[in-house]
C-alpha cells in the first residue's frame, strides 16, 4: 500500500544534483598533491556518495592519517571550484516546489559537510524548499548516513517516523534509513546501480524524477 509521506529526506549528490565534475576534479587535485597520478577519471565516480575517508582508504589503501590529509587537499579545490562544478537534475526544482506547496516537511540528509551542502542549495536556489539541512561535520564526525538521518529527524522535531522517508542513489542511504527505521526510496538516475540498490530492499525504486514524483505525490 502506498504511504503518504509527510517528512521527506533527500540525499544531495546523485539525488538532487549531479556533482560528478566537481568531485572528480577535487579527488584528482588531492591525489596529485600526494604524488599519485590517476589517468582514469571514471574510476573516481565511485567516490560519489560514501564518506571520503572510507573511499580513500578502500580504493587507494590509505591509512587513516593519510586519508584525512587527502580530504584536506580535496577541500582546497572543492571549497572554491569543485563545489559549483555541479548541476541540478532536470525536474528536481519543480518536484521540490510541488512538495513544498502540499505542506510536506523537506530536509536534506547528506554525508557532505553541512556548510558545503548549504552553499550548494543556496547557489542553485533550492534552499527555500528545505526546512533543515543536515550533513557531516568538518572534523570528520557524523559521516555515517544513519547518524545524519537521526540528527536530521531530531533537529526537525519529527515525533513519528512512520510517515518519513529517505531518498538517495546509493546503498548507504538505504542502509541508513533501515538502521533508523524509516522507509526508503532508491533513485536509479544517480550513481548507484540497480543491483546495488535492490540488494538493500528499498521500500520503492524510482528510475526517473517523474517516477519519484509519482511515489511522493
């Protein structure tokens, strides 16, 4: 049975915006600063979604100290250039406008640092639709998606989770929602494969933004 969601949490990268260019350029900048030459830009797409520290440690076998240094270098580029090498997915602004008009509580739940997320929403004129923006901290804390979701629900003063839903394009969004005990929607127009998302048994799957609209409205 289709549920009427009153509290809607969106992921940012790969769900509201396509951040590929900025994230890949920022990772290349970080790797270059460490003397690592990466010629395959497509290999870096898998950095979109998970916490950066985890990705640097998994894909380049950095220890924690080196991963944190790489993140500092990443942010040197991202904070001034990469953050705006980004594009809103078509039809997302209209969807947010419709949800807002129907009185839905819309919040952002992202592993990206809150400051960067707020700047992106401001830049693309999307902040007006969000009651709260929740992300990770610059000191590396609150990067796990379940922690972000719990924080957003608490700060948004959501008393009942039965009509709340988390929307994202990677397994981390769906796992986080399940750990917190809310429904989830996996979107297939982002950076997670259908196999990756189906493995986490989301409440719904949406191939397109129009499909997402049908689920939410």
